[in-house]
C-alpha cells in the first residue's frame, strides 16, 4: 500500500513512519513531506514531496492521483513554528471530492488532532429516560415543529466516548480552527471510495517527549521547578505517541477487513491521571523526589496540563488484541518512557571516578567534570549528609552508629560496610540512574571497589547434573559488575608529594579550615594512600584494569589545570559528545570570548589603577620635594638674615667681606692642585674654613 505522511520529520511523523512502514506482514511504500526543509527524513520514507506551493501538483499526483492514489493519507495538526497545514488539507480534500479514486481504489484520509478541541465541552450527562409518546398525533400540517438534534453527550460513567464528537467545543481561536479542519476531513465521508477519519489524541508523551518535555527535562536536571496549578485534581487524557500511530495502523487494517470505521476516534491510554499525580509521578521516578508545590496562579497562554476531560479509548484500543506500548499510562511505563526520552535527546548517564593521592586535584577536576557534563558530584561527606537527612532505615542505622561513637568518645568514622551501603543507595537513586555521577574520594581501596561495584551471583546448576559431593559446591559464588553502576571512565591523577604540598600551601584559608589539608594531615593521608594502593594487595586502579575498563593516567602535579581538564574531556568524549543539555559549541565559544574580554577588561582596569596609583605617588613625592625645597629656602633666608643682622651689613658687603675671599682661595687651590672632583674639593674647603 502507498502511504503519505505529512511532516515525517516531526515528533508525531517519525512515530507514524516507524509503525506504518511494515505491518500485516507487508512492507509499505511511504511518501511524505518535511516541516523543516533542512531536516532528514526517516530511512523508511521512499520519497519526500516538497511543501513549496509551486509543487502542489506533485503533492496531488503523489497522494491523490485517481489512478494510483495513496490508500492512506495522514495529516496532523502539529505544525512547526506555528505553521498549520489548513490550506493543504483543504486542497487535498477538495481534489478527492472532484477526482474520486478509480473503481478499484480507496483512500482513507486521517487527521490526527487533539483532545484540546474538546476543552470547552460540557461534561457528559446521565442518559435521559425516554418520555412516553403523547397520543392524538397531528395531521402533519404547517404547525408541526421541526425536530431539534440533541448533541448533548450522555454517559453513565461521565466519560466521553468517540460517538460524542458532535458535541466537542473548543475554548480558543486556535482550536476552533482545528475543529473546522476536522469538519473538512469528515466531509469526505459519503463520497465515492473516500473516507475521512479524525483521531483526537490525548496529551502525547514518549519518544523523547513533546508536551511534557519541560517537566522531564527539569526532573532529569534535578531542578525543583515543577508546579501543580490548584487544585490539581483535573484528569488529563494522555497517550503514548506510538500508540497513536498503532491506532492508525489498526484502524486501516479493520477498514480493509470490512469494518465500518467510526468517523472520530479517541487515542488515549487507560491511566486517567490527575494533574497532581502526573507531575508528582514524573518527579518521583526521574529525580530525587520532592513534594511538588500546588500554586494558585492560573496558567498563562495554552496550558495542556489544565485540561480536564475524562475519555475512554476508542474501541480498537479497547480490543484485547491492540498492541499497546503504554496501556496504563506514563507512570506505569516510566522505565520505557525515560529510556526513550534519554535516547531521543541523546542523554547519557556518565559514570566517572577520580583516584589519586591526597591534594592531587581530585575534587577540583571532579567538580569541573560534573559541571561540564551536568552530572552529580559525589563526595563522601556530602553523600553521608544527604543520607542523614533522609528518613530511611539506612539513615536511622547511620545515625545510631554516629551516636554510639559520640557516647563512647570514639572516632565518628562510619564502618566500611555501612559506608558501602550508603554509596550503593546513592548510586542507585534516580538522579544517578539517569544522569550518572562523578565519584570523588571513594572507593579508597580495592576492597571498597569490590563491595561497591560487584555483586554475588549463584551459578545455576541443572537438574540433570549429578549432585555435588560437598554442599558448598552446589552454590558457586561469582563476582559480577553491578549493571549500570560501575564507572565507565576512571581518571588516575598522578602528582608528586612536593606538588601536592604546593597545592595545599596555595589553597585559600577558607579551603583548608577544618579539613585535612595541612602538612600533618597530608603526611597521614599519603601514608594511608600508599598502604591501600602500593602495599601487598591490589590497588583501586587494578580493580578496573583487570576488568578491561580503561584508566586514564594524567600528570596533574604542576601542569596547567586547563590542559589537564582538556585531556580528561577528550578521554570522556571519545565515543561522542552526549546531549545532557550541555552548552552548544556556539555558547561555549561565546562564554570563552566573554571570559577573555572580561579578563582583558580586568587587566586593563588593573593597569589603569596601577598607573593611577604610580601617578598619585609621584605627585605626592613631587609635592613633598617642593614643600621641602620651599622649607629649605626659608631656613636659608632666615639663617642669612640672622647672620647679617649683628654686623649691620648689606648682603653685598657681607659676601665681599666673609665669603668671596675664602671662595677665591679655594678656587686658586683648585687651579693649582687640579683635583679629580673640583666640586667636592670646593665643598670640603669651604667646610674646613667656615670659621675663618
């Protein structure tokens, strides 16, 4: 069968191609259009038809050619960038009406709409009791009233069903247009060899998410941003996107089998979740659970989570043979939905471990990796504190141990076996399950690594095997890596004792306060590190090497930190860069540029401040020198005045009598002796003969 799918590159289009390519033991020929001209069509699509208005003839020839039409034409009202295919659907419907398929052909046009079109529909009422017919029937004259069609939906359980479609009432202009488009498709019914079917889908989920993407994204990122609009008891119809595609498939099979397909079908699962159950359930199953707050404000714009509709699935979905993907809803199938979400969004759990001597930079680089890849940074102290804040049985046991140690006056170190339990509990939590982790400082020994990353398996013994001679042989203990728990990346930071001590000395006081980052603390810790990793037993690094897990050895002593991190990043991205909602290359480049510009601006500001400070110092010095010179001249003048006052001489007379003769004799001596430094000689001569 030839099948045409509108928007094969869209969220819904890809699901349709996935489910319609092969069914009923046949491979079908898929044709379609792209919503994004730069996107790639799924491999199952044989030919892409351009959506250019100038290519309308090619579209009609491909999808609705009377001699060789597509037996199934599927449109959906989920345009890209707000562009909906109203005109295109009108064109195709009108063409089919004017040019019906050949005698041996049949076309079913399916429009996938949304239950949002039903947002304003009155709730179904209990069925009316039929009133008894009044006697004396009229004569059919002009006074006879024309009967009014009652479109009120009636239902015993208060749920809408497919047959209520004539009562659907939208509440916005957008969905009023969707309803008009539905009516256009339904107008095909009754035409020759043409059928129009509308599928009203619940809020779609699965395959990477669409409507629920923001809730899933923030839960994956452990952002506590989820909210429930009060009161949160509204029931939201939901459906896995692949179940919608499978309904299309089952409907066309039923049509080929001669079934009278209803004109309107509901595609909803059986979950009937309230808004509060849905949002809280996603939070509980994807991240560390927290109570989602109920807020009073009304949602702005279109809010599908404020929808309140109780709907039964269509009869094809209620059939025992319907191949459900998520029959009981998103929460009951969270493992599948979360896996699809991670796959479609290229989200990868990144499990990483840093090992190395104390003060080699493990915490610094672990924090850098955690920030770069959007994964949790797990340090021993933080993991223990988080466990103590909980109310689990494990938390109570940890508190008891610490209280016992406090009463006994002993060290508050948690026993190794209990510490392993604490870390196991954290590593198996939702946030680490979906995002991964960066372990910093633990495991500290080969034994720690075995307890944390290995589990005991009992080998299966066949009933046909002879009974073992010893009971112990019936169970052969084996050690296997715990699935989804062992690190994929192990970074061994190498640094000399001197380099580690330099790092400690260069730390800010607030980084070393109340820590082991002291010379004495380092001496004790480096000794423990050597005993654990270079003693008689195997090291932590050997635990991974013997299991074919690559260990990256990085010289991190006095090497540039940016260069070390770049080596780590390349090692961790060797199989491709994960999605993980990381910053794009353009964002990273912009940040680097902004950082460089900020550093340049800061350097320029520092230089300007330095120059201003130097200028201020020079100006102050100059002012001091000028003041000193003024003071010196004042003192000379006062001295000269005091010296001349007793003699009653003028300045010229004073100089000719007391100064000129001595200076003359000094100059004569200078001419006669010719000293190396005449000025110094003159100064000394005048000093020696000052009393003459």
